[in-house]
């Protein structure tokens, strides 16, 4: 885990787990790692262990949050499969991060379904832990809101496809036909739902349901939006809980990402921190030591705001020194590196303690995965019944068998 991950997610996760208003689930996405590392999986187990150690060292607590491993909850894969059936290919091809990665990552072949279908699995990861009747929040930064919106769109289609709608309550033939005509489904339902038809209201309602089931998802959404009824909630649409995460650019000024090789991890030694930050990009306007700069466009200043804010006068020293060319970039980077080292030291110390007890770390991960799976199994029982209706069918068969015996 790198410092961008920490400030972009982990810091806020720790805050949320300490708030009794939330039940928090945090996981290690080992299946997601296969989308780019499928050619060599030898490091995944060790990486998983290290991420769990990062979570624990960073402040997540197994008694306050459910910490689990994605692949130990196979229901995620099942829900991903069912959601993939209703997700248009074009939606996935238009995801901005998909296009960005294809353009920027040159050392791996990302032209595979796993990478393209990443948002569908991500959606399954999220909505697996939805509680009907309760909001489902995903803590994200501004740059990740689009990911949650994609999940919302997938869930809407899944609810349209798999959940039975709740139609308006009709007390007479005229009301049923008026609503069917107004929403546009009457032509699909046919003339037998008209008021002059001799069919019973129950039979007409059955025809209406049949016409709805034979309609496309787009048509279903239109009918419901125009008065036929309301969508049933099989899976809860997630909501973004936007957090004001600080800007943490990478060493090269781009978004910090392991794929770009521009990170500082929580395991970095003091020497590595000093060496890596020494070559950070700065304000491109400062070509010479005597050129004044603008700290607001300098990645080093962004890091100063994270690690030097508690040092009296340091931020003002940086701003004044940069804008007047009173200090050089090397000097500025060195000061920031020392404060970064002070900040990272206690996290690194906790990491060392957990690294000495890897069996206990795996035990905590297994325990959390069992808790997560218990919830996931409940969700999938509900989803399977909505999709396949086997419980309903078995009851019909049992009922028929009982009648035959009688």
C-alpha cells in the first residue's frame, strides 16, 4: 500500500469504523489483481498478506470492521456472473479508467475480459453487502464517483431484470386499462385487457405482468417511470460518500499508482524515502535555482501539506522560499522527506510487529472472511430466488404432489 492509498482511502476507513452509525466491510481484492497480473500469480498470496498487514498497521481493527479476502467469499463471483448478464458492453468500454489504463500501461496486455469487466465485479463486491431498507455507502474520493455511478446503473438494470415490479393497485377494469394506456404497455398486453374484454380483473392483471416480462429492460423502465408501478429492490443502489481526500500526486506528478511506478509505500526505509523524493518533479517553471516558482502547481508542496502541516512555520517557509527563489527544490524536498519519515515511522513500527506474526494475520483474515461470507450467502439466497425461482417452483411441485395424493 502506498501513501496515496492511505490518504485516499485508509485514513477515512479508520474514521468510519469508529463511527457506530456504520457497519464497515473492507476487503483485499485478490481477484481484481488478476485483471492485470494474470500472467504471473506467484506474488498474490504474499501481496495479500502484506496488504492485510497494511490495513492493520494503518489502523483498521478486526473487532470494528469486517476485514476479508475477496476469493474466500465465492459468492462475489456468482453475483458478478449474474450482473454481467445485464451489463451492456458499451458501458464498460466507456469507463474512463479503462481507456486511461490502456493508454498508459505499456508493459502488460490489458485487452482481456477480466480488465474490461472489472466494474461489474466491483459492483458485485459493493452490493453484496446491501441491506434492504438501509442505505449502502461507498467512501470514495471525487475521482472515484464515476465508478460508483457505474455500479448504480448496473444495479438498476439488475433490479429491472430480476426483481418483480410492484404494480399499481387496480380496483376495476377501467383503472387498469387507463394506467396501461398511459404508460404505453397496453399495445403489448393486447386487446384482452380493454374494459370490453370479458376476462376477469385478475386475468387482465396476469396479462399485464406477462407483457411486462416480455418487454426489454429499457421498456420496463419506461413503463414504471410512467405510472405502471415501482421497481422492486433486489439489490440496493450504492451511494457515494465523497470524502475530501487530499491531493497526493505521484513522484512524477501523475496520479500515484503502482502501475506507474511513482509511489512511496508504507514499508519504505528512510534511505529509500530520501532517495525517491530527491528526484520528484517540481514546478516546471523553476528551471534554474534562481527562478521563482509556484508551490500551488508543485507536487512537493502537495506532500508538504500532508506531512509538514504540524511543523510550525514550515508551510510558510516553503511558500515564501519557492515564490522568491529563496530556497531551492533540493532543499525543499529534503525538508518534506524528513517530515514524511516522522509520519510514517509509527505505521512502519506497527507493521514490523505484525510481520513477526504472519500466522495471526492470516487467522484474522480467515475470521473476517467467514463473517463476510455469512452475509454474502444471505444476499445470494435472495438473488438466486429472484433470478431462478427454485423455491417457488419446488413449492408448486410439492403442492401438486400433495393434491395428487389426496
